[in-house]
C-alpha cells in the first residue's frame, strides 16, 4: 500500500512537472511569436520612416526648385517690365523734345525767313 502511494505521488509529481513543462513550452512559443511580430513591426516601421523621409526630401527638393524657378521668372519679368517702361518713358521724352524743337524752330526754319535759328 505504501508503495502504491509512493507510485501515485511520483506519477502526480511527474504529471505536474509535465504540465509545467507544457505551460513553459507554450509560453516560450508565445514569446517567439511575439519576438517575430516585434521584428516585423520594427522592419515595417523602419521602412515607413525611410519612405517618409524620402518623400519629404523629394517634396522639399521639388519645392526649392519650384521656388527658385518662380523667383527667376519673376525677376526676369520685372527686369523686362522695367526695361520696357524705361524705353517707353525715354521714347515719350524724345518725342516730346522733338515736338518742342519742331514747335520752337518752326518759325525760324520757315521758308519765309531769310536766316535760320535766331
């Protein structure tokens, strides 16, 4: 009877140890799965960060190029507009001076005068 009790105690102990081993194995498998998922999430996060940085860099470069291009176009447009305005003003002044000279000198250059410019 005592031997049977010892056998039952040993079987119970082995069963408990086996159950504990199964629980530890399940926990280990869960830990491995969590580690793999964490590694995948880390890789996805790194790829996402690299992609975002690349997109932001491309947008920044394109924006800088666009701003510089617009700035150059605006500068050229302003320069041309100023040059045209100056040319128009100089032409108008020239025409006014010519008209004034013609008006002032008309009587002196008239064929009815004997002498010019006095």
